[in-house]
C-alpha cells in the first residue's frame, strides 16, 4: 500500500514545482517583480542555454522569475521537492520534528535542515485577521515558564531565571503566544489591548498581573488555583493550559534545547498547528497548503536567525 510520501511532489522537483504553482498561482503566473499577470510566458527548458525548468518571462517589466522568487525558498540550492516534504513533516508532526531528524530524513546536512526549519517557521507566522473574542466570547490568558536564562541564585525562589511565554486562547478558536522578557503589566498589557477585543470575556488565574488591564474588557473572570479551583461554570483556563502541555512536550521531548533568541519562532510554530488543528477542519495536507500559501514576501537569511555563518 502506497503512503503519502510516495506521491510525486515529495520525490520529483517538477511535480513539486507544479504543486507549488497551483497553490501560489491558482489563476495563472503572477510576476513577483511587478505583479503583472497578463503578459507572462513560460520559457522552454534548455540545458544548453542554462534555462532551468519553471522559468517565466514577464512582458511588463521584462524580468525573469520562477515560483520561488520572493519566497522563503528563494535562492535555496536544496531541491524543491525536499522543501515540500520538509513543510509536510513540520505540519504533520504534532509536537514538532527536530532538525536532526529532518537532516536524516531529507538527506541534507544538519545545518541545512536547521535553517530550512526556521524558514518554514517564518511561513507559519500568519498575520491575524481580527482580535480574539470579537464575538464577545471568552479568551483565556496564562503564562508559562521554560528552560533557564542564566542560573538561579542559591536559595532564591520564583521564575526570574526562566524564559517566559504568555498565551491567549479563544475557546474553539485561535491561539497567540508571545515570548516576553518579564511577566508584568507593562509587557502583558499592550499585548492584551492589541490582540483581544474589548467586548471579550477575559479569563485568567488569580495572578494579579492581569487585574489592571482586565478592567478594559467586557469582564475579567478568574479561577483561584491556589485554593484548588480550576473551573467555575464556564470560567476556566484549562484550554490555554492544555496548549502549554503540547508546547512543553515538544520543547522537552523533541527539541530538548531552544535558545531564548529562537523561542518566539518555536512558539509560533506550535500556535500554527493549534490554529489549524483537526477540530477546525484541517488535515496534514491542508495544513501544509496553508504554509505554502504564506511563503511569499518572507525572506530569512542565516544571519537574521541570530546565528553566525
């Protein structure tokens, strides 16, 4: 019985290119240089003249282009079918796939696989369309801590030495996570004001960080975890805490170590899979298509990842 990984787009560059063209250009080629659509013509492949397959010529700006120009795949020497496969692997792995596993699966170096994964995460960063809770529904907010940012002083208590992530989750809807330097009103307040609709019902635990900004929403309802209260009617933070469980299992079990400068990218990756989960009608294939739709205009160089070449 054939598996999905035997499909042509995962094994052949021409099939992968046609697959990408059908997603990016459903109504015909679009010039990434000028946006022209009427005078684009495909140039026949010619090995002697070094004309690669999938090359187009724009009659408006008179420039050549392929489907990868202006995307996170641009100027990559990795075969296109490996990019399509890597995208599918990251979209279908609930707790992520490590760069070591990807380099073994794709047959590329570890450094190449690591960089590919970050470029795909860039495409997973989809601009939100509307504030959470726009329908007046509940939006849960909570923070989680992971790893170590330096060493904790002996005998000290608290979470100052940990990396901090604040997440907002809509019931049966979207999730947005933000890596913050500190969890206080100055960092959390602006995020909530920008990402949550004023008519939303804000729900949190008893942490006082949300008290001041909570007054700006339709209501601010809290559960008292320290008293053993985890739900009261429909007031709960169980949804956002469930999302943290998936994030933590991925960070601990798949990636093992994530530097603080990259933490936001990993949080965004987990947010994307949460926002395109099966409960919302997505499959592994449709999730991959969403990423490939979003590769345009997102260049990421190795230097910009925060690492030295």
